């Protein structure tokens, strides 16, 4: 007889988890009702364990674009007076991807069992982040779920545009750098050895540049595979070390101090913090919970530590803008706008304005850096190729000089 793992509500409304043996899932539900338990979710224990074992290797069944579309659909239907269950059902029926449809139907099943939407979303943490759930919970608490979902959709749209800006800024330089490395390796591995064979019978000493290129070529031919393995090992080791907070905190601090990149990272993280905090506070979420959720949206540990200190000061009764200024990582304009927002009671609006300004500055800086990076990579590639060609031409020119002489 198969064993099922269940989640159910007791007569006192508390959640209970356990195992039950039954011929089928329907029989298991019937047995739970006999025990005066309201079943919420039932699944075979073996299947669930297997899914937990492989969960880290499986991508989220819902992409960010799908999540944005679903959020907009929910916002429109709920603002028009559609019940949450019907909005979930309508979105699920329109979903084309099976994974998305399965998630939406599971959320609807939990809502029909009596759970709040934010609680139902918590059953799918890989799809709905803690920030997403916090905003939905704030909307439920304020009774303005439709309006909150609409602002959440705007937040997701803006976040997607920022990610697209970063991705677009990195694609071309990465492709160009990869092409440059491939061309250089090809010249050093195939072209230089063939040309060197022509000078093998010469008793004249080769120029220093030519000898250096020959040595590099021999190293690539004889130890190229080992170099590649060492490179992958170094990348893996670096990624492993970056998962340790002390190392990542040090690296994040160094990156923030770099001349151009550091300023861009400050703008990006500050804008993300301001927009997230503005969205949460504007939807009625408590200040401390909003700060905690905004901290979770940051990828830089230096900024996370700064927000943690802000949370401590605000909990002790201090002002947010003063706490932000004391940390010394946020732009002065953002701190000033936050102070104005606190004084006028319009903190969410002021934070939103600072986020928009910082995002525009980040996009402008990205365009400038990208415009400078492309010619620099081309010049670097041209310089390396010129050195290789020069190392080949020098012996030829020397030979011509000897023949003429």
C-alpha cells in the first residue's frame, strides 16, 4: 500500500504534516476527513523526496516574463472586482506553459482551501520570491490587493529593464573578448609553428620577440589542455570562495572602491534598494519588514550590512535618512530625498524619484563604458595580432638584409 505525505488543517485551524497509508490519494483524503482533518496537499512520499533531492538542479518552471504577465493579469482582474480564485483560474487557463499552469492551479487549490494568496504563494518559493510575497501580503492587509499587484507589475517591469540593460551591455564585449582570445590562440597554435619551420635551418639567432612567441606557441601546444583545466579549476575555486560570506564581503568592498565600476555598482544597488523600499512602503507594509525585504533584494554584502545597521537604528527609534547617511554607501542625493520624504510624509514617492534618477544615471554610465570598452578590446586584439605578425616578419627582414648584404 503506498504511503502519502500530507498537509492538513486541524479542527483548531492549525497546520499538520504527516504520513498516511492508503490505496490512492482520494482514499487518503477520505481517511483524513474521518480524522477531522481538512486536507490541503497530498503526494506520494517517494516522489516528494525525489523532487526535493533534485530541486536544486531544476530551473524554476516560471520565467520572469511569465511572472510579469501573470501579475498584470491578476491586477486587472482583481481591480475589476473578480474574486481571487477566479482570477487564478483564468490566468491558469490562459497559460501556455505546463509548468506555469501547474503552479497557478496549485496556488488556486490552496486559496480555495482557505489560505491567503500570500500564504499560497509561499508554497512555491522558487517562483515567487520573498519580496513578491511580502508585497502581496501588504496588499491583502491594506485591502487594496489589485492596486498593489499593479504596482508590483510595474516594479517587475522596471527590474526586468535594468537586467536587460546589464545583459545587453555585457554581451558584445564578452563575444568580442572571446573572439579575440580564439584568434590569438589560433595564431599562436597553428600559424606561428608553421612559419617557424621555415627558419629552422637558419643558423642565425632569431629576434627576441620571435623567440618569445615561439616559446608561447610551444607552451600552448604542449600544455594547452592542462592550462584549460587549470583555468576551469580556478573559475570553480573562485566561485566556491565567493559563496563564503567573508570572502564575498571583501570582494564586494573592493569592487565598490574601483573608479568606474564602483560608482556603477553603487547606483545599481542604491536604485534597487530605493525602488523596492518605495514599492513596499507605498503598499502599506511596515517599515522594518520593508527594510528587511529590501535588504534581501540586494546582491552586494556591503549594502546588505548597511541596511542591517539601518534596521537596527530605525528599530531603536532613529530616522531612516540619518541612518542611511551614517552608513556612507548611499548617494548623497538619495539620502537628501529620503530626508525630504520623511519630513513631508512622502517617503515612498521620494524614494521612487531617487530610484528613477539613479537608474537613468546607471543606464547612461553603462552606455559610456560600453562605448569605451569596445574600441579598447579592438585595440588590444589588434596589438596582439600586430605583435604576432611582427615576430614573423622580423626574421624575414633580417634574412633579406643578409642576402642583400
